[in-house]
C-alpha cells in the first residue's frame, strides 16, 4: 500500500521520471499523489488528490537530477492535499515519502510539538522530516539524521528522504518493500516495485529489513540502521519485461491478466522437479503443516486443504494469515508453514512467518514476485511465474497458486508426473475456453444480472473455497453484495436470504459431490432463485449454464475463470474501474 519512488543521477528530467514511475506504482494506492524535486537548491513540489494515471508530467522541470514521489492509500488522515506526500518540515528543506505506518507517531509528534514544531497534516509521516531536522540541529549530517530518526520509529515502513543542502537520496526500510534500480553510469532509482524503473534498468539491488542506503547518483552505500555496519549488495538482473507489465491491447489490466491465463498456468506447472520433490519431502516429514495467506491467496490455501486430503491423504491446516499467530501453541521446530502470496509483501503474511520462525519452524513460500520480502525470508520458495499482476483483483496469480499447490499434492502422493500431465491438459483447456465467443457469452450474462443487489455462490469440496473467492471477485470490482457458501450450509441459515430471481451461482464438477451440490441447487430453485450453473454438464435445474471443461481434481482452476470474466464485465457495465476498486490497493503492506 502506497508506492514510493526516488531518483538521483545525471538525467535532468528527474521530476518527469517521478510522475512516470508513480504511474506504474498506482496499483499500490490511488487516492492522491505527490512529487518533490530539487531545482536550484530548493525543493519544488506538486501534490494532488486523485489518480496520477491521466497526469501529463512532461511540462515539469527539465532541469533537475533528484526527485521523490508517492502515490497514496490513506491510513492516517483523510484524502486531502495536506495529507498527500511528500511531507515536509516547516521551512521545506526536508521532504519525505513513506509507505507503512510509524506506530509510535503520536508520542514523537507530541515530543516535537513540545519543542515548537508545527504540523500541518494528519499523517504519521509528517513526524519524519521534523525529527530528521531535530537531529540535524544537533550537528548530524543528513544521512546520519535519517538513520537516527529511523531508530526511533516503530512499525513497518519504507522511506525516502531528500534535503535541500544535499545532493543525495537517503532511504530506509523495515517491513515495507524498497528496491534499488541501478542504471550504470547514469544514476540510481529506489522504488516500492520494479515497474517504476523498468524502462530504464533491469539491474536491481534489494534493501533488507533494518537497512538504509545513501546515494548521490554515482555511488551507493548500504548499512545497518542499528549498528551502522556496512552491508555491500549484489547487483541482480531481473527478467520481467516492460511488455509483460503493460496492458497491451486490453482496456484494463484485469482483462489482460485473465487472458494471460492461457499461458500462465503452464508456466506455474513448469517447476524444477527436484525442488517440488524436496518440498513434498519437507511436508511429509513435518510435524504439522500449516497454510496461510490472505484474501484470494488464502482461498488458494483453503483449496489446497482439499487437494492434500483427496490426492495425498495428508492433513494440512489452513488459517487466514492474520489469524495465524493464535496458532503458535501448535508450532514446533519440526513444523512447516506454507505461505501463499502474489506480491510477496503482504504484512499479515510476513507476520505469520515471524510467528513460525520464532517457534523454529521452517517456512515454504509460494510467491509470484521473485525477490520480494516473503521470497527472500523463506527457507524454500516456489515461484508461480505468472508475470506482473497489476489489477487489484487477483486472477492469474490465483490459478498459478492453485496449480503449484495441486502439483505439490501430487508430488506428495508420489504421482508428480500424473499431476503435471493433468495440469498441462488444464492449461490447454483454459486456452480453448478463453475464446471470444465464450467471453461474449459472459459479457451478455453480466448484462442480465448487473442490476441485482445481491448474488450468492455455492460450492462443495474445492469448489467451496472457489465460491468464497467468487464472492471476493464480484464484491471488489462491481460492488454488488456477493457471498459464497458451502452448499450444505444453505439450509442452516443463508437460504433465508433467497428471494424470487436472486441470482445464485452453483460451482460444480464431475465428481463424487455432484449429487450433493445439485440437490443444494434444487433447494435454491425451490425458493425462486435464478440458478446459474458453472459445470462441465448442463442440468435442467440451471436457468443459465456456463460450460467449463471437465478438469477432474483441477476443477477449481477452470471453474473460477468464468467468474473472473463475469466479475470484470459486471464492473465495466456498472461503470466501475475494475483495475482500481474503491478503498483497496494491490499490495497490502499494513496490518
Ligand atoms: C483479491 C486480492 C486480495 C489478495 C490479498 C493477498 O482479488 O487480490 O485478496 O489476494 O490481498 O495479497 P498477496 O497475494 O499479494 O499476498
């Protein structure tokens, strides 16, 4: 949440680059934005409410070599120009952009107020430039003052700071992501994510928690915030290309990413076999295997409980990552925590990992973003290789996560080749499914139900977590009230919600639970529901039938895809922006 950017080097369009860089970080927050740049010894700035995507930055200064920028997802204080970043000290000699939360900001703010500092925003961030100023007054140089300030902050944060008297960028992180882009001979970028500088360089250096850096554009130094010890960093070449991070011919990233699933599932399946087998061994030998993730990734974990049970006859426990710390009593050094995360930066997941590590347990992560905090903090990692996912609503990451989890269950059952064969077949089924006629049919269905206020989805077995996931997808992009249930739970309460023509989606497969879910569908129909079946076979109970291929144990993967497409069209037809839903952000780096 919140995207931050910084540049220093020999290019003289630093302000323009800040605007362009922030556009690629907008998925992290889009209620307001701001930049500051250094020009003739002063810090100039521009801060605005709203999205940066339509902003033309080309009229900005072409005479500046240092800039910072921020795109905001509000935590402390409403969406106002004062609360947008950068935040400044009173005489505007210091500017700071910040992602995360300074948990002890009230204490520091009161302390600074007592010393005469005047604050103009409601943000926690504003304490940073004021505190840095205090340390500078004591005779410390700028970088040292940032270091001393960071030692005072508690919570999770990444910051980039600049000062009028210094031609350097100073940045630090504890808990929130910050990556350096190295453009050899030309300068350095720092950003919350690589797309912010991808058009200039693919050479990166990763800042770790508790570290800071200072760069003047020619050299860069990294050190430990607490000890001051220098931490030299390797330069790493990343493989992401700009085209992958772009929406190409599609109107929205969400639709592009849904379509990417024609290839992305096959990429997820293409794992190093030795690594998958090592992971299967780790699960087999663990005393207790736990799965944790948030939102959509959490639903992948929940589906994996069924995969491991049905395919490998192995018990694993899923809990939402935000609840995981309550399970610490069950953890031992021989336990294994499997975390699933697209971004690899989700704060609740990082916290769950810390809980497991504190008990001496090992952590396996299944992530999309290589080099992310979760990736680097894990004992083992499997990458889903979905390519950049920019739309807030997760689509191709989910199917990649499901594919890797299913493959792992097959490996654990000693049937890796069988699992691989199934999933590669599923990949070509998805390719066939996502044809223009199929998409048009879902667009037409969206037209029929777009005015509805409530929508329910039921499923059983691995289709139950997919019913929950369907509800997330529909809610977050179309704002229709949608809820998912286990089919068998209807009669225990939710069926009271069904009225004449309430749309109810039934997720089914050709499996042993088909008779049960069909009988739940009959119960809905008897109360007047409009039953929309998503299944390989049609049935007379269905008012509408969305055909999906028969994918056996991988049914969850193919069943969720038409719901993703339907959600997309519900959003568009209701006039909503599916890529940037209200109140949300892509990477949830606060707890
Ligand atoms: C919903 C969605 C979220 C994420 C959740 C976890 O479409 O995208 O529910 O799944 O915030 O994010 P990651 O996977 O990055 O840990």
